[in-house]
């Protein structure tokens, strides 16, 4: 054989060897990936051969199935449309699911190891059993109230969020984000139409696909004074300790004023009075005296800077919660920026908080200092309604001791009874809380916040809530947030409210 033929033979043998190796790689290592890929149309069709599990709230399906006559046998439907969408998310035909539909996808689809016995049974019976069912912690009355009050708020706010939590367990009672979206078009079997619906939502400047309860971080305003109060109580202050106040306070070029001239104009005010009246000058000076490290450490103890938290199943997975931050509060050389510290101590400057974090602060105070891990999944049921999983509440952290919690409760009750949070009052409940009005950009209307908790006549902490309304014009945005929070907590507690 001459040299050119030998070289050609070697090249051909190498090519065959590479082809053989590639075939073995595909069959031995990549077969499962290709088989389960969403781009494999047979896989998509197979996923719709059996009904997906139902997501339920108080026995009602909020994510269900409708039988069809097309290639995909079941259509995912969402009866409540916008109200539950930020929690449920949606399950599109060929794209990734979102929300609880995503975090509990394996169980809902029937592919979870928890349902292995059901799949084995199907092999012998020939049945095509549906996926498992997910029961959420949401309280129907609280969720309905939160959605209705937010959508029809008295200040005309178009964006905001509301969260309510059972302080004793961490169970989420309500979670609303506005504006919201209708997930039904996104689950359509007409993939072109579903894609167009998604693109329209994605381009909407109001960001309806954003769950503001878990993902929006905004300056919390005076609700952050609860953190400063906790830091003070831990440092030996009492509710009756007098702190410097006055009409204005200047620190390193930062000028702090009170919301109105009649708020704590005297040189001294008690800690309780300062929180009740929401005294900016008092808390700015208090934060500076406590120091940057104490302020940041106390905020971190309550959950600030935590970027690992999810709200869903206590065994793992759920809706990711954006980290709340205090900011560095530092000069370029690393030393404490006292002007920034004064502003941060009243929830301004670089302080940012999610509504979930706000609700957790209030819940921690109501629960005697223990912060329970928030969750949305109460139970997992097999297709034949056997209980596979039941949530077992877990302590997430212990930010404060019971004595500090008692002091904060006393002060926060005073805020609602005598101060800026009066609109949160509801008959039959003892409600405490803290309002917050936060400037956010020059020329922009402020955000209105309220964090609070409710105790029933038996002295039980039945709910804790955070309401945030974005860019509310006309002043006193926090009063409307307080009113809505009071309504939500009353509904969660089974009270009519007034």
C-alpha cells in the first residue's frame, strides 16, 4: 500500500473511532439528559399523559387541570388568576415552571421519590395515576382580604406587596404582590400565544412578573426604628430611658428633620415616646450613639444580609427571598460614616428591606424573640390523598431575648394605640406595629410601610404582617398601609374587623 492510501486509511479509522466513542458517550452518559430534555417533544407529550397534582388552599384548588381533546391531554388552569399568581407561578408547556409550580414540580408531576410506591403500583394495575397534591398554608380569608384591600387601596397606589405570617409557626397566611398577572395564558397549549403573552408581561414597565413580597427591596423608612429600638434595649436602655431629640439634628453634613414640627420638639424624649411619635431626630442620634457595628449586628440578627432564605417547603426549596441590606455605613477608608449612620437609623440612605423581612421582624417580636422559618407548603398528599409530608415548624434564629421582645411589644402597642399606627386598630384584637414613610428618589413620591402583629383575646399571637405601598402621593402613605395590615391580620385571626 502506498503512503497516500495508508494516510487515508488512518484518517478513516480515526474518524470511525471518534464516531464510535461519540455514540457510546450519547448512549451511556447523555441518553437520560436527551430523554428528559424539554426540547424532546415526546417528553412534553408524556408529561401531559397524566393529570398534574392540584395545589390547594383551604380545600379549594388554586392550580388545577382541565381535560382536553388535543395532543396534550390536560391543561393547567388557575381559577383565581391574579390573586395567587405571585405564589403559584405557572407551568408552561415547554419552558421552566415558576413559583410553587417550580419548587414542587417533582411532586406535582408524580416524579418525586416520595411517590415511588404509586408508580410501582401503576406498573401492575396499568393505571396512569396523577401527580401528588400540594396543600398551602395560605388562609383564604386573609389572602382575599389582602388582595382586595391592596388592589382597591384608598390612596390609588398601583404597586406594592403584603405578607402575613403566623408568628408561632412561620406559616404564611397571605402573600400578595401588585400588579399581578393572569397565569392562564402562559400555560396555554398554544405555545406561540403563550410566548407572546410572556413577552408582553416581560416588557410591562410595572413588572407584574416580579413578586414584590419576596424580591423587591426598598428603603423601609421608620419601620427600621424597630431594629434600633431592639439594639437600644439590648444595650441597657429601657422603654422609659430618655434620649436626645429636638426639631433637627445634623451629623457629618446629614441633616435630619422630623416629619412634622410638632413631633418630639423637646430636647429629650423617652424611647417609648420616640417610637410612638416616630421621632427621626431621636433615632438618628440614638443610632449614632449605639454605633455602626451594633446597628448592623442587630439588623443581621433579625435576618438582614441573608441571601439563602426560601419560602416554600421546610425540607428545602421554595420562592427565593432577596436579601435585605443595611449598606456599608462606611467612609472610603472603612471608618464609620456617622452621617450615613444617622440616616440609616431611620431606615433611609442605603437600607433596603423586603416585605417578607418586615413581616419577620414583627413576627419575631410577637413570638417572644424567636423567629420561625417562614413556609408555604403545609402538606403533601399522594394522588389518593395519603399524607406524605406535614410541615414541622422550625426556629430560624433567635434575634432577641424575651425581655427585649416584651419591651418592643410595649412600644409597638403604643404606636397603634396612641401614635402613627392608629389606623391598624381592629375590634377584638390587640395590635402593635410601626409605620414607615420612606423617601426613595428626588421628586418621587414616598413609599408607605407598616409592620405589625395581632394578639387575640386569649393573649395568643395570631398574625404578623407587613404592607408596603410604592410611591404614594399626598403624604402619610404609611397610614393606609397600617389600615390594610389591620384588615389582613383580622381576617387571618377569623375576626370581622372594623
